[in-house]
C-alpha cells in the first residue's frame, strides 16, 4: 500500500482509566471505502474522532495526507480537509439549509457568499434536496437532514469523509436515500471511512471491512472475504448475530 | 370591606408629590436600564470566561459569580457605599466624594455587578444546554474556536436563554428599589417621602407598585416579541 491518505500508528485513547483505543494501527489508501464495524463500545466512533482530532489521543499518532496530527498547529485547516457526518445530523437549527452548507466555506475558508452558495446549491441538488435549500433543519425529515449534513461536509471539498453511524437515527425508509448518496460518493472515488451496522451497504460498497472489539482492530479483510470467511472468532460471532437477526 | 380610610388620589397630582413621583419613575427606569446594560456586558464576559479552556479564566469567572451572587444585594450596596471609599487611596477618595450623585453611581455599580453574576450564570447554563454534537459538528467543518461560538453556539444558546434573561431583566427593575437605602430618590424612595409627608401610604405605595408592574409588563412584552422574532422554524415553539 503506497502513499496512504490516512496512516494510524499505535494509536491509544483513554477516557480517565477506560481505554477506548489501544495500540491501533492501520493505513487507508486514497479512493477506497472502508466500513468499520463491531459491537457498541468497541471504539469505532472514537477512532473516527481521532482522525480529525475531535478526541485528543494520548499515545501514537495519525498521519493524514503526509502530516502528523500530533504535530498539527492549525487544527481548523486540517479539519476543513476532512468532512464528517454524525449520527444525529447536527445541523445548525437556527440556520437555513443553504446557510448550514455555506457557513464553513464562507467563515473558515473566506469564500465569497455568491461562490459558496453556487457550490452549496450544486451539492444540495446532488444529494437530492435542492428544493429544500431555503428551509430550516427542523422542517426537514431525518433523511433529508442527513443528506443536508453530507452536503455541508462536501462543501469543504474534503479529501476524506468520515461517517459516524449516519443511518442509525433514521427510520427504515429513510436509510435507503442516505445510503444511495453515500454509494454515489464512493463510486465517484471519495475516500470514505464509514462506521455502520448496515451490512448490506458494507457488502455492496466497501472495499474492505475493519472489525473492532474492545478498542482494538481484531480483523481487517477484503469485503468478500470478510463476509464469507472471517477469521477472528469475535467477528464470526458478530456477523452471525447481525446477519441472522434472531 | 369596611375601611376606615378616605382616599385622596388627587394629592398625587400636585406638587411636591407629583414631582417626587415623576423624578422617582425616571430614576427607577434610568438606573435599571443602565445597570442592565452593564450587567449584560459584564455577565456575558464572565459567563464566557467560564466556558474557556483556560483554568485561570474559569476560576476567576467562577469566583466572581460566587462572590457577587452569595452576598445579599443590600449588603453589597452598603459595602460599595460605606466601605469601598475607605479602601481607596486618599486622593481618590476625595475625588470620589467630590463627584455629583455619589449614591446613584454607587447604586449603579452595585446593581450592575450583582446582576452581572446572575446573567453570567444564565449564560453558562444556556451554553451548557447546547448538545455537544453541535460543537463537534462546527469544529469538524474547520471553524476556529471563536467562530464556533460566534456563528453556531451563541445564536442558538441566546434563543434558549431568552426566557431566563427576561426574568433577570425584570429582577433588575425590582432590585433597584434597594437603592433607596443609600439615598437614591427612585420610586420607592418617593413613595416613602409621600407617605411621611401626607400619611397617605396606600396611594403612595400603589403608585410605586404600579410603576414596577408597568415597567416589568413592558419587559415581558418586549422579550415575548424578541422570542417570536427569533423563533426557529421547525423547532417546537415556546408558547
């Protein structure tokens, strides 16, 4: 694997005495879509949040696009190159959908309003909610809100997209519309790290699956191989449970 | 009710009662509004200090709130009036005592600093009520810490805080009555003067009460208007 976009090196994260991540190492190349799965509390979200330093890790380092996060002196600049989508959308409720998308490009990157709005409208069209631009987040359905949140993250023209359980708070019929947008992104070559329980999505879209348990990566495999023959017993058990829901 | 008392509302309309009342109302409103402006400015600053990452700023902010919130306003006014000048260097004390309207200035300082502590506490709890995910989302888009507060947290928190802030605004008017104890001729002072001059306590204190009720009613109307104006479409309305 040459020139990875993200290189995680012996990463360790503690909350007090609880070890959320322990000695995690992994490289992720450009243009790949990686699904991270595992039981709750296994450290999936924590791992994502270390990659844009929303969590301050104690051990190891993350190298993003050749630059060490530990040594990073300009976090906002780093973060503006990494889009993130959250479980609960986290749109700004007091701003219209359009303003949600244009805020960071205008304020953090200093783009003129008109240019930012043109980009925003294009992105909102792309995620299928171009007609909702003038509404407020509270007036949208969950699926629409999450698509707006994806547009907000894309507006920064990120090199990497992090998805933290993007469909876990959605009704079943809205999950599909969000997954469709994500699939579209992956097919267009976006580098994506996706924490999700949507195994059908993982099987169809992911290049590789990373399985985590108790703060460690216990298995990493090409998608087809992960589903047909997982090696770690813990991963096999997890797959059994999630694929044949009792 | 058989009240052994003959009302004479008319005497309120002739001097000296009339000018006492008019000056008293002007003093109450002026003192309260000015104190409120200072309380907001200082309170927002102190409240923000308590939300920063600096331990020193947080400690200073916390100490301020505890100090000013936990000593009764009446005692604070007496301290500012009787004790504070004694602590000044001699020249400064002379200059201070030489100023016009020392009681009014003292009341303004005391009321502002006291209300600022309460405003600061509202700011802190308002910001604490914002979901953590909002901070994470704003930071994840590359906004700097000040921009996160300026564009995302503050506008949201302010809307959450309006009812509590309205209540503090009304409290400022009511607390201004204590200024009479250091000789500020606000409306309660005027009511007392009328009572001792005419022995007409009912009329005098009715005017004082009506003044507070009218001003606070205006505050309620204004804050209600502000709340409706800033209402976020799609969020559950607060009424």
